[in-house]
C-alpha cells in the first residue's frame, strides 16, 4: 500500500493547528450564523397580493423584506435624519436574517445555496444622504460571513423618498441554488 507524499505534511499541519487550539470553521450556513451569534427569525406572512419567494429553475427570487428588529417590530425612520449609518446597517443585517429565514423555508436547507446572485437595497433616506452603500453593507457583510465566496453578489443600494410603513430599509435578493 503506497501513501501519498503529502500525507505526513498534512498530518503535521493538523497536529500544529490542534496544538494552537484552532477550531475548524463551522461547516454549514446555519452553524456559521450560530457562531456569529445570530438566529433566524420566524417568517412573516405577506400582507398584500404576493408571495415571499418564487423559484424558477435553479433561481429563487425573494420578495422585498422590510427592516424588522429581533422583536418583530418594524425598524422605521429616515437615514440622515432619524437613524445613523450604523443603525441603518443593523437594520439591513436584520433584514438579511429575515431573507435567509424565508429562503430556508423555501428550499429547506441553506447548504443548497450555490450563490447569492443579486441584492437590491432600498434605503429610506433624506434627499442629501449618500451613504446607502454603507447601510447596505450590513446585509452584504452578513451574507459573505455566512456563505464565504458564495455570498459575494452584485448589488444596488438606492435612496428612496419613502418606503412602506416608514421602514428604514427594504431588500430583495436573487439566489442560485443547487
């Protein structure tokens, strides 16, 4: 029985990592969310004539999700007047968690995500507010933290004069699944 020449080096590397107390990275998206201290919220029922997700082929289109906090209450207000960029980014992060909950409900397992394709973010902001990309980083950074390179996506970050129920942000997403 022959052994691959890299086996001793790989074993030494594994022993070295173990001796440093290195832990393997969480394997599943759900484990990564837990490691980041996040849990997926309950999915909400649409209040109008639409569905939260539509699957066609290997793509899932998620309807716009408005910003809701962990308590389920809508995060409201205009960026640049009522909310700071950091508060807006937190609202976008909570919205990303809600979208992931909807996605999981639709496909059953977030490990089926092949790629986050596109994120469109609508930021309720005053006329001269120009930091919509920094607000949307709350969503984008979470998606990359959970899915790695599969979470890198095309994106739009748009300023809006108003959003439904005065929500701080609304985000929609397109996801490729296996």
